[in-house]
C-alpha cells in the first residue's frame, strides 16, 4: 500500500499552500481539530473510509462537522480529497501534515508514560530536563498513564526510547532466568 507516501504528498501540498497563503498557523489549528475528531469518532472515520457512501454525502458530512470551525482552505482541501477519491487517507494526511508543521517549527514530540498520573509541576520539570539534555528548544510533551508499568516511566522522543519502568525490569529478570544466565556463570 502506498498510503504513507500518498499521505505525505497530500500533506506537503496543503502545508506548502498554507505557507504560500500565509495561513500556516490557521491550518495547524484546523489539523489539530481534524485529528481530534478522527481520534474521538470511529464512526466518522468509518464514514470517510466507506466505499459505499457516495462522495457528495461525505462532503456534506465533513462540511457539517467542520462548518465554522475550520478555514476555507481546509474546507476546500477536504472537498478536493473526496472528489479525488482520497478521503479514506484523511486521518493519515492530517497526522503527516502535523508532523511536517512540527518539523518546520522545530517542535519535537515527547511522550511520557507513567504508572500513575503526574503533577503539572513534575511534568514541567521533566519538560525542562528533556529540553536541556537533548538540546531541544521546543518540545510538546504528552503524558499517558499505563498502570501495567507498575512504577518508573517510559520516555519516547525523536525515535529514542528510555524505558525505566519496573515492568521492563521484571521482563529482563524473567528473560535472564529463562536463558539460565546465572547457572551458566556459576559453572
């Protein structure tokens, strides 16, 4: 499937057009809204991807959901996607366009996963530490809670992963016992 490549081409087109028309910030707001709508509504994504629903109906649905909430540029782009039969990859286009926006602005996504929710003060402290350690000026820190980590944290950024969770420690110990590392070392 050529979806990632195709999504990247469409994302670049809309980003380039927004830059040319000095509407990059407005487009970014629209993209964040569309991303949120796609993540919150499986039904919307199902409708967009459905080969059974006619194009004109899809345009009406998208227009009804986004009417007055997105710019004319985004509305026209959504309509163009449907007319070209590419609306099924709208979620991928939106995600890719946000990544391209972040690259233009030098914003790096950082994801922190913990076993328990953390305070805003701790979140801010971690944000400052990551900025200093990685030499990044702009980061966008998102947090997630997964109680299966038991304790510690997992930090993901710039294709790097720091896993300091108790779950990982337990998996490492389990692997060492399974591989019988200790008995081999005694002999």
